[in-house]
């Protein structure tokens, strides 16, 4: 049994995988100073993994903390996924392949190994990333823009008199400022994704829309359900497939 770890911008997620099948995903909000202790508490009861593969966009400080914890608990040193020119039949569009985020690469591998190509992968997390994968495994490239929480944070953090917003039901039009921020950022996210999908469809033809990330359910409600797959743990399918390939 292998341990798969996703070290994101705001959360660390992990699951145990048997072969190519990722299990139930657990998650923990993290701050760079509080993560090691909380993660150790969460991991202490887990069985010793055979191997550990991580995907990180959080930087070397957190990566080193997670690696040190795994070594202390289980005497296992995690591997860290990095994008390469070609892997598992997927060909990277980037001229400098390593500049593609490992989370995006893992999602591309997961979509390919699950037979979802041709597809457009939309990972709606702290940032929204978009990647296009054709039927032959060629990655055509993608884009990145601010996600829902990041947009709201940008509006309220340094703007006088704009309050911090919280989740809740939204009316058709807002009658106070927090509602207006929540409504406007939600519609901006949906509108950006809808326009992007139209342009990609015109250029590359019809394909599946694969949604993943924390705001995937919100986007799924707004898009045509006949052409949409919601796969919250798509990245983990890619990590599991990489370990299956390695001896």
C-alpha cells in the first residue's frame, strides 16, 4: 500500500492507494508553522506505507517538513513528482517541461490513465488551472487564473471598508457588500470558465470537461452536465499510476 500526498497552497491532502486505485482522501488546512505537528497527529495511526509519492506546489520549507515527518514515522523518504517531457504516454507541451506545475502534470497523467482524453481539465482550487489533452496524449498547454477564494481575498485584504466575506446562499442580486462580493466573484469564475471552454472548443473541437479541485461542484452546477466529469481526486490517480509504472 502506497501513500500519495498533495501539498497545495492552502491544504495538504493524502490517501492510501492499492495499485492504481486511490482510497479515501483526507485533508488538513495548513500554515507553514503549524503543519508538522497537526500532520504528525493525523498520520500517527496510519499503517507503514510501502512507498510515498508527493506532489507539491508549496515550496521547499513544507516539502522538507513533510519528508522529515515521513522519515521519522516510517523510515520512508517520499519521492516528489516533477513534470517531464513525456510520461505514461502523455507529452508535455512546455518547452521547459519542468516549469509545468507538478499538480497539473499529475492531473494530466490521471486523466490519461483513466481514459478521459480528449479532455479539458479544469482544476478549481486556490488558483484555477486549465490544461488541454488530446486523444493521442499530447498536452496542448493551458492557463492559470485566480480561484474563488483568492479573488475574494484579493478584494478584501487591502481594500478599506470591504468586509471579509463568508459562504452562504446567494440571491440573484446582492443587497449588501459581502453578498455582492460573493456573488460577483462566483459569477466571474463561472463566466471565465465558460468563455475559456467555448474558445477551446472552437479551436480544438469537442472534448470532455474534467473538473477537479474544491470549487469543482460549483462549476459543475453551472455547466452542461452531459459533457462534464467531476473527479475530486484526479491528481491522486496520476500519482498512483506513476508508482504503478515504477519498479
